[in-house]
C-alpha cells in the first residue's frame, strides 16, 4: 500500500505492515451532523488485492485485522488510518514507564496524547459491511465509520498535533529547513483539521521544496497530483504549510473518489474473503451510503 504524499501528513497511530493489502480506488463519503455532533463516513474500497502474487503472512494478518477489529484507512492511508487495537496499545504504553521512555515524547505531550486516544476509543466505531464483486468481478468492500462527540475528538487531535510536529523535528535525518518548519508549526500551530459544516480542511507544515516535489510544476509524480486535484481536493501552500480542502459547508454529503492503483489487480484475495466473510455478487453501495449517512442505519454492517 503506497502512501502518496506521505511526507506531508502524520500517520498519528500506526505504521504500515511490510506486506500490504491494496485497493485500486477509494470512495470516501461523509456527513457531519452538527445537531448531534456526529461525523459519519462511508468507505467503499474497489479492486482489493494483495500487493504481489501469493498472499503473504503479513497480508493475511492485515486482512484479518480489518475483518476482526476496527480498522479503516483514510485516503489509502496517506492522511492516516484508524486502528482501534493500535490506539489501545499506544494508550497502554503511556502507563508503562519503560515503554513511555522509548516513545520519547516531547515535554507536555503525554496528557494531550492520552486525552486524544481515550476519546478515539470512546467515540470512534468502525463496522465492516459486506464484500462484493463489481461489474468486472473484482473484490470490493465497504465500511461504516461513526464518530460521536466529533468536535471534542477533533479538538483533542488538534491539541496533540503540534507536539507530534515537534517530535518529528527531533527524529531522523532531517534538513535544517525541515526542522525549522516543523518547529515553527509546533510553536505557532494552525489547526491540523477543521470542519465548517461539511467543508473539511487539513493542514501540516512542509518546506517549499517538499511541496514543489509533490504538487509543483515539476512534481515527481505529476499524474498523481493531477488526479488529486481533478477529484476536487484543493491543494495550496503558504507560510510553510500545505493545506488540503474538500467539500462545501452546505453539502448534505461530500464524496471524494481517488484512484490509488500501484500494482495490477489480482483476484488473490477473493477466496480468502469468501472463507472468512460473505462475498455478494452485487451490492447497492449508493443505497447503503444514503441509509447510513442520512439516516444513521448501517443495515449491512457485520457486528464485532
């Protein structure tokens, strides 16, 4: 599974496994209900397959972690992922002196991170819907994500991100320019994520060179950058911060469709999916999304 502009935005919780489950396209539809302070997200993954050839042990473990736990990927994991088991493990480390020391958190970060993780465990629920085969016979699947008391979860995440930026500045072989923009953001932070109605904004510090490498006129992967913009995701850069914007305040539902094809599709997961879960020959994703996003009914969810 390839992160697109991975250098931009922090995977706050977990890294990727060595072997990865891929999907060719992801549709993420969401609705923020201000009256109930609830964010609902309908995830539709198309062309699900193991990275290369026969399914590896690591890929089986990742597949099982999605089926048996509460794990979901946002934009193919290049913004972040939510893994309930990983959140719980990180929270436990904060109460183990030896493991806490290994984490090397910046001063003042522990209570911020602890609050954020507790809110995630309490208010985020991921439910798996069915697998299904599309018109080409490729394996697809859906998930229902519900975040209650969303404003509190979002605020806690924004409070922690400056500490994350500071830790990144102190980690690895970063140039003086990279360290400077991270520390600048940590000292005078802007909200990492904001919602205004259904309009979503995500920000993170990068150097001008990093931004140009991903999204500038001479980007290393101009086709990827163009696909992102054509999908309706606005990308801009100012004051050492990259900003992603999507959706409108007045949207009832906002939908972002992004292709992520990196390796040729293989049917190598279909039989594994059939052995562990129901695989439907067809599935009305539009109806399922409307039922969930507008009425809060995940009628096809597999309870865990």
